[in-house]
C-alpha cells in the first residue's frame, strides 16, 4: 500500500438515483411534511448538499418522485392494462421482480400538504385519466376515468395509509379480480 487514502469514485447519476429512491421510500412511509432532507440524504448515503444540487429543493424532489413512477408506468403500459398495473403497484411489495414504485404511496401520505397538490401531481392525474378514458366510448368518458382513478387512490389510501381491514390484508389477486370485474361496467365500449 502506498499510504494514500482511497478515493471513492463519484457517480452523479447513481447518487441522484439513490436520493430519488430514498425519498420515495421515506415520503411513502412518513409523508412529505414529516420527511426531512437530512433523513433522505442519510438513507441514500449521500450528503444533503447533493440533494439541493440535483433537485433544488425538497418540493422539487417530491415532484420528481411522483412523476418518475407514474410517467414510466403510463409510457410503458397499454391503456387496457393500465388500470391493473396501477392497482397492482399499489397492492404489491414487488412487481415482477422489480422494486416497488412508492410514488402513489408518497402522494397518498402527503395529501393535504402543499406539495401533494403540486402541478406535477395534477398533471400526472390528468395523464392517467386520459389513458383510462380511451377505454370507453361513453359520452362521459372523462368522468368514468376519474372515478376509476379515484377508486385506485382510495384503495391505496385505505390499504396502506389507514390499514383498514379486511382490505389491508386482502390478497392482491382477489382485489384485482373484483376491481377489474367492476371496472368493465364503467370502461366498456358500446360496440353495436
């Protein structure tokens, strides 16, 4: 050994991703208001100054956490599979071997804080609703899509935030079966 200290290779992209992951987990567990920048940095194994360098503020980090999972899901999922995928992401700790997307939980636990009603949250809700509205040809397609979105958010709220039984411990496959069965009435097409 030369006696020189080993320097750790800096990887800005990996640090940024670690901060996003840590923030997603903590926002989902505690909500926006009860999550500190210091806690996020510690959980990520990073200096909190890097959080401000990469994101600017806790509010902007929160927006990116919410947008990352939602936009990826919308972009990678055909509209006819979006409801089930969104529902399963709320219900399952892991989805097909991938780490859980905590963005919906973070949003739910932060509802009521100013950041939960941020423009990105509204925009993302609008994107989900537009995708779901494509599934029906009913004149009130937008309302039907909003009802389905509200149902998924409500299921997440009751299951993960309030822990109300029997929903909190119900089998995710059974919940999906029932919700998807009922959703057909709202999102059906009138192919005559």
